[in-house]
C-alpha cells in the first residue's frame, strides 16, 4: 500500500504535547495531521474502562495552578495560545499536600506559597534565612536556555546547608519530573519548584477524557485531522530534510514539516541516522515506575485523609531516587487522592493511588517468562499488597475495603506509551530547543525537558511557535 498524500505538518504522537502543538498550528494553517499509534489519545495521560467505570492513567494532579488575573502564568499563557476558555476546565485547586520523611519530619504546602515558607520557618528555623537567599538565586536561573547539566542537589546542599531540608524539597520535584538518578538539572528544578511550590496543583472538575475531548474538538474545528491506529515505522528523508512518513500499513504521507512528540531516541529509531541508539543502550539511565489504583467505597473511607491531595513520603534514612533491582521500592513514593480537591465531591467510590520506583528489566523478565505470564501477574498482586501495607502505615487502613485495584508496571507503560523502558520522564538527556539536527524535523514533549501536563503542552506550543509557524 502506498497512498501519497501531502500535508503542511505531521505531528507524531497524540499525547497532550502533540495535541497542543496541533491546536496551536491549526489556528494558522489547516490540514495539520496528528498520527497516533493507539486507538485512544492521551499517551501518558489517558484512560480506560473497567466494570463501566472510567479510570485515569494520568491527570491525578496538574502543576502550575494560577489565578485568572495572573496573565503571565504558564497555565494562562497556554490557554491563550490555544484559544481555550479557562472556565471550560472548571479548575479545582488542591487542598494541601505533604512531604513526610521518616514518619516524623513533615512539610505542608498548598497553592499559597506562604504555607511552605511558614512551614520551613517553623520546622527549620536555622535554615530559613538561607532558604530566602536560595529563592533569590533560583530566580536568576534561566531554565529555558540550552546549557550543560548543572546539579540541583549541589545547588541546594550549598545553599541550604541542611541535607534533610534539601532532600525534602527535592523529593516531590523528582517524583513529578526528574529523569536523572538522585538529582535534577538545575533548570528543570527551577521549572518544577515554581510549578509545584510557588504555583501549586489543580485538576479540572471533569476527567482526562473530558479534557482530551475538549482539545481534540478544538483541533478538528480548526481544520486539523487525527488518525488513530496509525503507527509510524519510518521517517522518509532527502538529505537532512524530512519528506514524510511511512505507516505500519505501508501508506506513505508526505509533509513540509514534521514534529515528533514521542521522545528523542524513539524518534531517532524511525530515522536512518547513525546517531540512533540500540534500544538496549537507549534504556540506560532511565527510571521505571509502578503505580497501583485502589478503589474504595466512599462509605468505608472515613479513616482516610480528606485534607491531603498528595503525600510524598520517604521512610529510608537517606532519600534515594534511582534505578532499583526490585519489582518496587517501597522506601519512598507518592500517595495521591484524586478526589481531594476543592470543588470535587466524592462519588460512590474514592481512589487512593500509589507510585514507587521499579525495575524495568525485572518486570520484562517476568513478563517474558511463560505464555500465560503467571509470574508477572502474581508479582503485580504482591506489589499491590505490599504497597497497600506501606500506605496504611501512613494514612490508615483501607485495603480490606478495596473493591477494585489495578497495577501499571513499566511494561504496561511501555506498551501503551512506547516510552523506552517504560520511563515516563524519558531520557536523562534533554534537548531544550527541540533541534534534532534536521532541516524540518523537531522534537517536543518529555525529552525537550518541559515537565508536567502544562509543561508538556507548552512544549508543543513553543516548538510550533519557534520552528514551525515561521516557515508554514
């Protein structure tokens, strides 16, 4: 099959970055084409149904909360770029979240930065003057300028001179976006510090399906086209110019410009470039995660926190954010309560979600053993059980009332997002300007280094503005 059609711009990947890039570009040039490998949009932030209930694979909490009057805030700038009215999202801010270390050290934060400042003043009084100086130094960092890796951990340790406080501040930012073991690039730290601590968390009142439908409809009204079940297997070049793509069906689609949102190495694997890495090498340094959803009847959840949106915890003597050799590392993790936002009322059921670091290689071995994958499925049940036990020491008993649970391993993530190694934050090496070294092929999304849902969407918009629109 070889049907040659030509469009101004092809976007590979129908996640939030690709959709945002599509909406932005289609405002000026119709006939933009988004190609999505799967039958459902969203990528890392999608959904599925079980027992007639919708479960989200993302959108537990969105960073970069902003009040409507703050015109320069990332959220409001994004909505203006997409011409989406803010009120359509029905924004619900977080109640408050917590960083809890060793069971006794705790810091609370909310969408009011003064809460975190007051917490540090009260609990780390000797470090507070240094924290204020650190804020001034951080404000001088330009996170969007291409630059060599600079250690955020070293920056914090030198600024605060308090290892515990440094680790507590790093923990949420790492779990929400770091692809580097035991550290973050200082530029990304600056982005995430603002996104999580200085701005805060929110979520739309609806589901991720509602958000995806809103963006998809905006794109189609602008004249764009989305093709699902349309896997790209090859990018076609003439020298350094991308001329089009070949689909798994054999169909060829030509284009003037090409934007990939599927990741750096994942994109290079579609080219004939000698710079592409073998898949095994591309996995090096990537961090794997495992997440479990626990669904509990609301009537049986009275013992669970109602005033916490997210708890970032660490039970180990030293916080470690690194590749592990076990199916799950319960020493630290994230506990999310997706219903604990202002303006969201619990329905018949509530959810508790846990996230831990996990070994991709071990899960791949379990998945590959035996046709029926008994060991893999048994390991998922064991992880869920041990995760529940760990969580219950922090938030109270709930596992005996669980009516549904599901676990996403790094293998699940790789299968449904095509992220090598199931690494939701992609490669440790980021390409901030999206330039892959070709004339008309650019990169947006996770491996550009913009983090979180708002960051991911701004990534797609920024690359379109910088590289695509001036030439369309």
